[in-house]
């Protein structure tokens, strides 16, 4: 198959959509399988929490409020916790914005947290992932916004 700009863009958006599907998946066995397919076994997941959390951390003496975990087992706990708190509770579900872009082994995309009853965007964030030679996520950088932010260039960039 010839790789064109259209197929490359579609494949990049599919990666973003698969990434977000993990966070909405109700079945723990399926989630575990999806994590193993998307992330390398030694993957690092780094989260820049919302501004309020960063300010509180600085206020108690932590100059860097980044949160970090490594490996499939830790990712399973992180995804399960987010699923239980936000999706299973009915507070929100997640969706990828149609803006995924790739530069060599780096993929970036925005995601939104939406109210499942109204489809109103209630938060979101920006994801940067670095892929390994097998195309799995080796490093995952998540920037969370605590509120919807409208932007003429990026649309609502968001968090949950």
C-alpha cells in the first residue's frame, strides 16, 4: 500500500482514537490488552496536573508537580482509577479531537472530557507521545486543563 499524506494522517488520528478508547473501556481485561498493544512494557506516563494542583504543590515546597509512572501495571492502575472516577460514575467520557499530528516518532493530539448527557465539553488536555521502533508509546506526556479553553487556533482545548 502506498503511504500518502491522507493515509498517514488517518493512521495518526487512529492512534489518538485508540489511546482515548482505553480510558473509556469498561472491561478490565480489554483495557489490559489495549494497554499492552499501545504502550511499550517500560513506557513512561508523565502528567502535568491542572494549574490549581501545581500551585498547591509549589505552596508546600514542591517546585515540580509532575506526576510519573512506569510500565503496564502502573498504567493499568492509572487508567482504571480514571475510568472509575470519571467514566463509570457518569461524570464524563473522553474523546480525541480530530487534530492528531505526527512528526517522525512524536504524535500530538488534544482530547476532551464531555458530559455524557449534554455532550458539553467540561475539560480536556493535550497529549504528546513518543513512539518506539515498534510504533508503541514509549513516553506519554499529558497536559491537563482544569476547564474548557476556547481558542480560535485550537478550538476548545480541555481536561478531566
